[in-house]
């Protein structure tokens, strides 16, 4: 992973962004020697957001199973039948 100082980002934003688009490698921005932010390519960010949405759905399903908030197929069909007519 590439690391850049915030001052370098201020001075060389166009070059840093061009490199980011070319390599698709995230850039860690530091301020006063400490991590401050990540720059990531738009496509990579959107991919990560989609993956996070999927993982959150799986976690909700697992929680429902643990809390016994599930239905059989027949119960689900019956419950949904009013919506499908």
C-alpha cells in the first residue's frame, strides 16, 4: 500500500489520483505521522460497499436463526400469499 503525507496530497493531488487510477492500489494519507484517511478507486469502493451490504444481510440471517425468528417454507408461503394475490 502506498503512503502519502497530507501535504503531498495537497501539492500533488492530480499525480496521486492518476497513480491511484492506474495501479488501483489504495493510498494511506497520514497527518503528523498518523494514519488519517484512505484514498481508493471509485470502482473498488463501490465493490466494497456491495460486499458489505451482502455480509450485513448474511449477519441478519444468522442472527434470525440464533434468535429462532425463522419460518418454514409453508409458513412463508402462507404469510406471503396475501401479497402475491
